């Protein structure tokens, strides 16, 4: 098990700035999409389900 971890760490490398920027944009887009979906669900429940 420890050998697999060491091999994985040997293969890992630091991403270039361009790769980091692309990954950051994708992550931000995903977070914004999930937040928007959650906000829409919240608004739908607030408007249509009045307690």
C-alpha cells in the first residue's frame, strides 16, 4: 500500500500556470452552476410552498 502511494507521488508534478488557470475556471464554473441550481430550488420552494 505504501509503495503505491510513493509511486503515485513520484508521478505527480506541479501544474503549469496555464493548467492551473484552466482548472480554476472549471472549478469556479461548477461551483457557480451548483449554487445557481440550489438558489433556483430555494426560490421555487419559497414561492410555491407556503407554510
